[in-house]
């Protein structure tokens, strides 16, 4: 596990960090949140990361964003178009 230690250590560090901040760089959503937010959202959806209050709250903030909702709607429409 060279580079970051163990999975548990990485998850615990992310949990501690997200417990202390609204977004990755503070109060404002940034490009870093696109990356971290998609990773947390995906991880919670597919259970590749454990559900923790800080992860759920962060993902909820990401999901509230209009751009997130617009992107999900576009994706859902494309999926639906391939199934007809």
C-alpha cells in the first residue's frame, strides 16, 4: 500500500477532514470538489467506502448543486434513450 498507507487510514483521514469543512477548500465549491465529491458520491452509492456522517453530509451538499442535478438528468436521459 505504498503511497497512502492503508484503506482504513485513508478513509479515517478523509472522514476527519470532511468533518471540519463544508467543501475541500473551505466554504466555496471548487474543482477539487468535482473530484472528491464524485469519488465520495460514487463510493457511497456502490458501497466501496463506508457510510459515515461526514461523507453523507458532504455528498448531500454536492447533490444539492444545480450542476450536479443537471448532469444527472442529462445522464438519465441518455440512458433512457439507449433503452428504448
